[in-house]
C-alpha cells in the first residue's frame, strides 16, 4: 500500500464565538489514499471547512496530528502549502483583475517557472472553456465561470494534493458537471489526489470514496456504493389511488418502521428500517390502490437512514391555523412579461408565470439566474422595469404596501435580530405587521408552542441551535397569518433532517390553502413543488410540474432522469438552437 | 539562490497585482491625488485663522475732533470694519444680534477728560462666546487705541511717558499668514490618509472578499506579503506627498526654505510609520467598515487635532500635551513646518526624525509579531 496522502489522527478543534465554545471537530481520524477523489460530505456546520483549513495549515488543531503527503502540517506549514492546492469556499479571485492577470498572480505566488507558463495557461484555459475570456475582468464572469477560474488558479502549478472546499455550491448544473470533469482529468492524467467537500448529497455518488461528517463527528468512511447498499432493499416508491402526494407523505412519516418519506412528484419515496417490511396494510391501513415498487437507493437515503437511527427527535403535528379567504385554485400571483434591467444588464428578461392558491411553486436556478431579483420584485422591494405583477389581487406598481400585508417573507440568511431574545423578535415582527393586544399575545403563544420555542423564549436568537433559528425565522414570517408565503433559499445549508422538517411545515401550510413561493438552487428540491419555473440567465427555461419537466430528459438511455438531467438537457437544447 | 529567485518572483507578483488594483480602483487614485487638491484648496484658500475685518461698533456720544480721529483709526485699520452708533443701547442691541463682535464706547466726557489731561477711559465690550476670537479682538482694539494715543499725544506735543517700547519682528512667517503653516502641515494629514486609511481598507478588503485565504495557502511568506503591500502604497503615498509639495510651493507660494532631500527622507520615514499602523489596523479588524472607522479615529483625527497642524500643542492642557507624543503626525508636522518656513534646523529635524524612527521600529515589531499565516 502506498503512503496515504492525508492522515488525520484524533484531531479536535474548538472555536470561541460570543462566549460559547463551538466544537467544530471532535477526535476525527481518517486517512485518504493517493490518486483518488475523496468526498467530504456533510451539511453546513459539520466541520468541513475547518477540516480543510487544518489540512492546509491555516488553522492549528487543539489536539491531534495531521500529516499531508508525509509532512507534519503543524511543524512545516509552508512546506505543505507549496505541495497542495487549496481552493477556499469563496475563492480569492481578484475581481478587478482580468482572467489572465489572476492566473499570472497565482503562477507567481506558486513559483511556476516562466518557460512552463504559456503551455500550462493554454491547457487550463482550454479545459475550463475560459480561453475566449482571458482579457475579461474576473468580476464580470458568471458564477460558474468564476468557480472554474478559481480552480484554474489553484491548478496553475499542478499540486499533488488538491483540497476543494464546496467548489460546486450555488453553481449551475452545467458548470457543476464541467467542474467534476476537470477534477477527474486531474486525477487521471496527473495522478492528483483530491479531497472535495460538498453539502450536496447527490455528489457523493461521483466520488471514489466518501468521508461523512456531521456536527464535528466522523460518521463513516467508505465507497459511496457501500453506503447505499446498506439501505438496499429498503427503499420504495409508493403511491395511493385516493391520496395526494402530500397527504400520503404526512401519513407515511408517522407510520411504523418508516425512516424517511419524501415527496417525488406524485409519488413518495420511502426508506424503511432494516427489520420492517413495506406492508401496505401496516403503512396505510384502510387505503386502497396502494402501489409499492422497490427503488435503487440513493446516497441521500443512506445518509438520512444513518442520521435517523441516532437518537430521534420528536416529530410534532403542526397546528397552523391561518385564515384563508378565497378559493383553492384562484390565481394569487400573476407575473406577465416581467423585465428588470440594471443599466445594460438584463437580470430578468420577459418572465411570465402564475401561481394558484394553495400551491407550492418553485423558482429554480443557479446563482445569478435571476431568482432573487424576481423575488424582490414580487415582494415589492424592487420596481420592475416593465411588465405586470399582481400579488393577492394587488398591483405591485400601485399598492406594494398593501400587497406586503398579505405576504410572509423568510429571507435567505437568518435575518432576525441576533441580540434580541426569541420572544422579543417575535413581538417585534408581529407588531411590524400591525398585530397588537389580544391578537398579538395569541399569536405569540401560538408561535412559541407550535414551533417548540417555549424553552428558548428568553434566549438570544444568536445562541439558538441552527435548526431552531430556522424555526424562529419561519415563525416570524407566519405571525400575521399571511395567505402567501415567500421563502428565499430556505434550506440552503441546513442538514437533510432539518430540511425534511422544514418541508413538512411547508406542505402542511399548503394543505390548508397557503400559497408558497420558494426559490432554491437544490435541483432535487424541485420535486417537492407542485409546479415550478426553471430560470437561466434571467429567462424562463421551462415551466410545469416536476414530472413534466423531467419527462423532457426521459429517453431509453436515461429512463429515470433527475431534475438536474432535465436542466442540462434544456441548456444544451438552448445552446444548439442559438 | 533558487530560494532567492522564487522569493523575488512571489514578491514581484504581489507588487504587480497591487499596482493593477491601484490603477483600476478610482478610490485609491482619488485618495492619493484628488484628496490633496481638495484639502489644500480648502485649507489654503478657505480656512484662515487670521483676524481681519472684525465688525466692531464705535459709540460716539459726543462727536468732536478727538473722537472722530479715534473712530477714524478704527475704520482705517484692516483688522476692523467699524459701524458708528450714537448711543450705547443701539450698539448693545447690535452686539446681542451678533452683528458686531465688540464695542468701543467713547462717553460724552471723553474729549473733555482728554484735553484736561485727566484719565480719559474708553469702554470696551467684547462678545466672549468665541474666546479665541474675543482675545484677538481685545488685542487689536488695545493696539489700535495705543497707536492712536501715542500719535495723538505726539501731535499735541505731550509725548506719552513710555519707558519701554515694543519693536516687534516676526520670524519665519513674517506676514503671520496662517496659510503658510497650514499648508505644510496638511501634507502630514494627506500622507496619513494614504498610509493608514487606504492601506487598512485595502487589506481588510482582502479578508472580506476571501482573497486573503487564497493568498495564505500559497507558498508566499509573510514577509513577502507585507512587503508586497507596503511597497506599492509607499510609492503611492510618496507620489501624493510630492504632488502636495508642488501644489504648496507653486500654487500657494509657501516658501520651501529647507532642503528638498531632507523633506523626502523624513516623509519616507513618516510614510512607513503610517503604513505600518494601517497594516496593524487591518490585522485587528478584518472588515472594511471597522478598519475605516478605526483608521479615522486612531490616525486621522489625532493627526488633525493633536499634531499641532491646526491647534497649538503648547496651549493644550498638560495631559493632552503628553498624549500628543503618541501621535506620529506631531513629529512630522514639526519637521514640515520647520523645513518649509525656517530651513534645515538640524536639532529640530533630528529630534523629530529620531522619534519617528523609534515609532517605526515599534510598529514594525508589532506587525511582525501579529501577522501570521493563520486564520485564527
């Protein structure tokens, strides 16, 4: 056996943040083998970035030892830094320098001999598809191109070990696929070792080996297939003749032996405990027309199964009384030929869609596709350049404030006051929406009990665990019983369990007639929506139900396409058409 | 040798990158070249600490030759613009409204007393709200009065008995023009802005945008990183300094009596101190907003208030005077004012340069200790 490329032995690291100690990593030990792509998989806050920084010698562990390519990182970080390539999550591109100048800088810093440079530059530019843009300023590249340039800069002197910290986060599926191709080329042609971290569980399947981390602990290491195999035979697709997917999921998640129930279009994906059988009579007593077919497990199924077998959290039944006036099925959001320009740049180009009452409607797209701009216009925060916008019957051009009264909004980042207590936050947001007196105290009580925030009522929002922060944001958005809920990237960076909890609430709201508009760059989450539009470069790529969209990519070679496959197919069709 | 070329390549790479960034960022050019022009014009033309045309009211209760002659010497003086009143009540009203800053009151028995050789007092009332202005006004009124008196007595053949006469000469700034000492001092302010504010913001920006993390994992040594930052901004700052000197000498006619090379040398010394403070600030605060605020509070405001550029250090309370010794601009302002107005006065220059050198060594050591290639 050859010498491992990276060895961690009993590594622990804690941070102090506002008087609290955060255990970023506790006693983590593993090693990775040379010449392979190892995935470091885990949700945000799992300790992935800390681990990468420790390996690059940017942090010093509290305890334990790290060896990179046989060098002790603690003793000789400079030696390590001249052997590894490290691409931080927000790669340090100088946006006011051109593509070529960024390359030159990193070539200088990495001491690439001058005579080797022209060949290497050409190779990298060709590989990343950036060759036509060498003179363009890095700040003017798209998100995917920036990421590829970052990778090119890291690879300018072919490193032996490549550390990539979430290189694909927020990147469009096409660029994502190209990034993976570049990574594999490096491994195959240059014999490079790659450690790549990601929060996208579907990317685990592209790695030779995965290391699973969760809340600073190592959950396991191995071939991704081996993980999936653990739940093989326990994953099913289930549908019932007289139940919608949402009701089906709600019932199934409380059924005995069920680890995970996930909406996939009109059906539900089910992960069962190893010893439990998928018996329709036990799962859905009294239902007729139940169809159960076994499925090949995905990595995510295995991951969730692994997490769920740990001490379980109580799933509570939500009591979400929200007063809804009007009929299910009315069009509550209408967008017609919406355009938004920023100078010469057209951020949103001729976008039209409509959302019906009680629907979960998704806006899907990569960073920079125009999701947030569309969202801001719908909230009345940004005027449209042209086009029509109506929310809950109010034209946003003339009655933005009135329209906002019927909207609940949950922003992408945790946007509550972190130095106010839970109760103070809720009180403030409810009074901002005009709630006072009896009604306010009733809603406060409702929020604290429904989201189990009672025990945290006097704690500062900043000190809440991540999952509870999300609950608080959600509760704050619902204080004034809005009939329309806008959720901007609500699940970005939360762990798969918290994500499921979140979707359970959203589904419950939609069931009682609340209209939900949600943006996401997780292609897989599109499955939870009733209908969606896919945006790309400010334009509508396609819209429809998840099944309709996936059908676009369905063919004999790929009988069961994912949303991502559909996206890539559409982009390619658009390119060939142009 | 190989290590040397590698090191030189990295350093040159850093310097080239900084230069590109400076050239493309309009705000750094603005701070280095537009700011000096604005400040120099503001302080050179706009602000004057000299008292001229102070509005005073002259109250003449009984007009005659003597009172008219005294009033005439006030109205002829360029220090005053005088307004005549016939009753003190009218003049007091004007003083209340701040139409005038002071009152010279000649009572109706003024001439009679004067002629009879008795004491002939005049009443002087001064608005003391602005104490500095009040002092100046009082001084000028007294001077004008005394000048008139000696002239008057001489003309009437009764020379005033004066055992000591004051024969004053003002050195270095003979015209007592405040511009002459404001403009050289401004150069210290401008260099503080470029050295500390700009540098602190630029380094903090690297932290904010995540470029620092990418730089740190390259083989770049910490010394190379610091030098790569210092050298371009040093050149920029010296450029700003030269530009200000040119403006001072040619546009504002401030004499440069000392040697230019000594000026450059001391400016270089001060520039390094300012840059090091800027770097230190950016190490402490890793975001642009805090770095900017900190740089203004720690460097710019003290340079403005406590350096002797605008306010005389000797007239500050003793504890504040002690505090001024911690402000590097204080030493540089002293050097600048000496070199521009007095010339190469070696004891002054050497003492102040010595102080700057001590500061340089202190901050350099601190930056070296504080900056590590680590994120925690």
